[in-house]
C-alpha cells in the first residue's frame, strides 16, 4: 500500500508537469493509500504457533482455490490435529468491484487504490479470525476437511493438491511457502493420505 501510494504520487507529479493533471487529486489518492498502509497490519503469511492453547498447529495465508474457468476464491488455511479448515477471505469479485468503482472516480490512480482496499478488507477478516479465536469455527463460505477424507495429497513448489471425496482440490501457494510449511504439513496429515507416503516434500 505504501508502494502504491508512492507510485500514485510520482505519476501524479509526472502527469501534472506534462499535461496539467490536477496534482491535488492524485496527491489525495496517494495519501489515502498511505493511510491504508498505516492502519493495515502486515500479514504473517505462515504462522507455526498461531494458538497458545495448541489446538491450531499451522496457519497459512493466503492461498487461492480455482472454483471455475475464470473464478477463484482466496482462503486462509488452518491446520489442527485432525482437520484442515479453509477460512474464506473476501472474494476476488469484491476486489474487482472495488477496483472498478475507484477506477471510475480516479482512473488509473483509482484502479491502483482498489488493490489497497482489497488488502485492507482481507486483513480485517484475518484479524477478526485471530482476535475472536475463530480458527476452527465454520462460517459461511468456509470449508472443513478431516484429514481422513483426504487422499492423493501432494505438496510441490506452488500448490497443495489432494482428492477429497473423489473430487480434486488444488490450492495455489506462494512459492516461498512450501519449505516453511512442508515439515508441519507432513507431520499433521497422516502418511497414508499422501501419494508417496515415504517421500519428503520441501
């Protein structure tokens, strides 16, 4: 968000000098992005000790699930002793709407602001889950997957793949997550659920 604020202000100065674009407008949008950056805590990405009680063993934020040809949903993954809970984050549709609305008012600068707004909404949801200890609470849009219902589990460089009830499930990960989560995921998901039970991923 800070970076977006800097980009907006820098381009605003450029357009002001070249074509006389109102600098107050781009400046206001840039400052708004800075403010969002200040009030939005940085995501922990991977948390190996998310719950003092020990009920939750691993939290991974954020992963993406493809639900259709051009449809995707973002989730926060919560691993406990017996199951995986997928906590749904604000949808990409909402991100697109936020981007289009801000683009309508601010063009290119407003479109960038839509990205900041979406990250702010995502972080609010993450904070709500953590503050209210809702890691294992199943709300609308969440998914609960017992480990014993998994088969053909694979963890490669950019995804966690499995079959659940005969249906494939592919969760896209940031490449740097794999080495961080591999030992804990291998420890939690029973050996017989994996494609190669004796191999080590990561």
